[in-house]
C-alpha cells in the first residue's frame, strides 16, 4: 500500500506541476491505481514465491546473496508482465486524453502520470522493500518488531532432543547407585570404629 500511496502522491504532484486541473472524476483514479498496483504486487510476490520454491528444491537453505539473486530472477520474470500492463494502461489513458471533453482529458492525463509513477515505484521501491523483508525473514525476525527474533518448531525440537540426550547421559543406573551407597556405608562404619 505504501507503493500505491506514493505513486498517487507522485502522480498528482506531477499533474499539479504541469498545471493540469483536478476534477471530481480524478478521485476515481485512487481505485484504478489500487487495482493495478495490487495486481502488479501480486505478480511480483507470486514470481518470488515460485523462485524460492525452485531454489528450495535445489538446496535446503540459501544465503543472502542467493536470496537477492532469487529476487532479481523474480523481477526479471514478472517485469515484462508488469511493463506490458502498465504500458497498455498508459497508452489507453494518453489516447483517451485527446478527447475534447475537459474533465475526461484531465482525468486521463492524471491517470497516465499516476500509472507511470506506479510502474516506476513498483520496479524500484517495492523491490527494495521486498529485499529488506526477505533479509528480515532469513534472520528470523518478527514483522513489526524487527529487533526480536523468533524460533521455528524445528529449532525447539532440536533443543528438546539435546536436553533429552543430556538427561539420558546424566542418568545413572540403579546398580551404580547401589554400589555408591555400599561404599558410603562402609566408609561410615570405618569412620565410626576408629
């Protein structure tokens, strides 16, 4: 949502800079941009999930460089799709901006600037945020409170297995206990007689 809001601010800012007046119809662009933006983000995240799944099939665990490479491949995979949808939407808005009706023209010019901003921010800003999020996940840190690490079930299971092995190693058989008791009672008798 940050990417979408930033593209709206950027697009409306460029529109104001070029001195294209905003109409009541321009507020409809918020819904158009949310639809296109969410679609682009879903495409990128789905492509990243497929890349990670493929990477996990080849190796058990991958390092920071491999996760960055995975994001780069995901953007390379999703980039043409995002570009094509953004380009066709941009062309449609710019062609529609040639109309004689002023409100529709302003709406389409604003839409073109906003969709162009959305494309640029999705490819740059969202990718950067996604990379930071992947690093956070690799370090097993929480979402909102990044300074706190979490542990998954496998680590807890390993710790409980280690504790169980330590207990098993520390357990003494009943025969050893009886021998120690006999020795201490003999020592006590020897001490009493002297």
